[in-house]
């Protein structure tokens, strides 16, 4: 007997993703497009967005993905990103706020104010702005799904990534408040918390023998994460399959944070 998969069907839905030209963001964009959504792929560099869209369109059909460059640190650029998404694809049903920065590695006692501000503004304030900008479409439609990429780093202190961890815990708090405020309108809001994933963004943390050995020894699934490991959670949270899930921080970490 054939099993119906309509519960994961995103046909006709419009998804906007930031930080989506490579790594986890690209994998999530691919997953959404493969399940029928039309996606806007956004990051700072247009040529990288265009290359990502070519890859998605080759697999999912012409115009499954369109590129729009945007620096999330600037409110006017986010407003233009949302406007272009609506103009080119229509009202927004799905938001994946995946873009983030970490310009500083070291103790918080030595972080420059400029780096602290950049981390908090890009990782938290920009997500607040973007959520408010797309909410009207979802309210009008009677529902929608927002996802913000946080991190398992939010669950513990760090001697080298403290401010980044603070920003990601703040993202989880943002998700919970958005879920509470927009729940009556049928809008679901959740945080995705990746563990150590093999992406360019996290290369300093995994591209060494110690990290590889630690993953193969201490991670319950005995490996580092891959960008494609984020595909399924994005499709799940975007689709009717997760219709009663909101305000959650879901770890995608191979089991490293099951005890937190």
C-alpha cells in the first residue's frame, strides 16, 4: 500500500531563507524546494546566491529558487528582501532566519564593543526585524511557519564563544515570545539548534584531528554533522507534519545535548 506524503507537501508555498547560499542554509533551501516550495535564497553575495539557485533549479525545475542579495545587519536591506520576495514569488508562508555572524573568538573579558554589537545586532535584532516584516503575510493567510537558527551553544557557557552563545540563547527567547504572540493567528515559530556541523562557518571548530576524534568517540551517533542533516528538520517544521509544534528549541546534534 502506498503511503501518502501530503503531510510534508509544500506545493504552492513561498519560503524566504537568509544565509542560504551555502552550508546549512542551502541544504534547507534545497529540502523545501524538493517538497514543492518556491524559495528565495539570500546571503550577502549575489553571485553565491545565483550559484545556489542554479543548483536548486537544476534539481527542482526552473524558478524553484530565486536569488536576492541582502546584508541582514541593515534594516532597509531586509525590507527590500521581503519586498522582492513578495514581488517575485508572492506572500511569504515560511521564514528560515539562518544567517548569523561570529567575528570574535576568545574570552568575553576581551571582546571589543564593536564585535559584541555586531554579534547581537546580526544574530538577534535582525531576526526580530525579519519576523515582524513577514508576519503580516502569515496573519493574512491564517498561518505560517518561522524558523530561527540558534545553536546548541545556547545551552552552555563558553570561554571562547561566549557572546555568540548569548546571542543564540536570546534567539530562543525571541522564538518563544514570537510563538506566544502569533500563535492565535496560526503562526508557528521554532528554533533549530545545530550542534557541530561541517560547514565553512564552523570550520575552525571541526577541521582538526582532535574534533574528529572527539566526534567519533563522544557523540552518540559517532560522527560530525553534515549540512544535509538540516534538510529534514526544515521540511518538518515548514509542513503540516509539525502543525502542533511551536515555541520549541530543537537540537540537531547527533545526541550530544540530549542531557541538557
